[in-house]
């Protein structure tokens, strides 16, 4: 079964790591495009989840997601999701990004207009139900993210 295809910005690669003798790269997956892609498919990230990450008209690569408590998310909270993959598995990808809505993961209301007006700040909540627009990237169960670091 093919994992879900999710937008990712491959410009944020972190240094390579080696697990079980296989060279791998870690890349934060915290951007707005990734958030919108997850929400439009009704996906909430989970530890060990496989994703097919892509950059439209550029590249794609299968990856496994991991929550790294040592990183900060875009809102400055402790913990952020990273994708781990073998750079040798990166492939050319020539399909453009679809023009999709940005639904609330909790109530399915389209957040596109709200986010265009108010910006995609990580503290935003759905005007329909009050749920966080960051729900698809919430920390794994049992890990509470603290507020911005000072």
C-alpha cells in the first residue's frame, strides 16, 4: 500500500544520521504547506507513520515521521515532527501541487479564507469549532508541548 502523499519543503534538511548502518536525513515537516496537505487528507501525524513526501514539480521520497522533543515547532513550543529518509531514495517528481482547501481536522470547515485574512500563525484556531489549526501536527499522545521558549 502506498503511504499518503504529503507536501514537504526539502530545503530544510538537517544533518545526516546513521541508523543500523543506513545513511539517513532528517527534515522538519512543520511548514504551512505540509499542514494544509495533512488537513486536506484528514491525517494527524503519528510516531512511525510512513508518508510519501513531495515537492511539486521537483522531487519525492518515502519517509517515516518521528516526533523530536529537542526541536522547536514554528510557534516556539518544545517538540516538532521530522521526516527520516534515505537520500538515495529521492526521485524526480513532475506533478504540480493540487489546489486544495484547508479543512479543520476537527469539524471540516474550510479554513482557507480565514487563514488568508488572519495569516497562518500557529496560534490560530478554527472560527467554527475553536480547535487548533495545528491539530494535524499535534505532539503524540502523552507528550505535552510547552509554550514558547524564552
